[in-house]
């Protein structure tokens, strides 16, 4: 009887250990991109360059001058991004560049007229 109770106790403890959530091995659900959007960035919206602070779409305003980014790239008011190596890229509608010079496409919810 003692052995049976001991065995049931071990099984219960093992079951509890396997039920723990292992977040280190979870697949990327896109939340990392959402947390990146909490930064300041410049984006092309309706053919105009806009500046967004802290990922807040309600506080967006039009760019009024060219801006130098942390990596040495320069963002122009027409959407041209001159990289520190001399290459130039043009932001398309719905695309952004963050303060580190990383470019990407905004999520659909960010580019809708909710702004």
C-alpha cells in the first residue's frame, strides 16, 4: 500500500512538472514585432512622410525636416532614406524606418485610417 501511494505521489509530481509552460521554446507569434513598434519611427502614409512617437498612432505628425538616424542614415521629407554607406532607398506607402535604420512594412491595422 505504501509503495502504491508513493508511486501515485511521484506520478502527480511528474504530471505537474510537465504541465509547466516553457516560454523559451515557444514559436514567434509576431509579438516581438509589436513590441518593436513601440519605438519612434518615420513612415510613408498617404504619400506623406509622418513621424510616430512611441508607437502611438494618435500622436503622428508630418515631418518638417530631414532627420539623421542612430546608424547615420538620413530620412528626407520625400521618403528617401540615404544610408550611411551612401546607398539610397525610397519608402513605399505603408513602409517605415525606425531610429536604428531598420525598414519594414507596417501591419495592416497600422496603415488603416485608424490613425
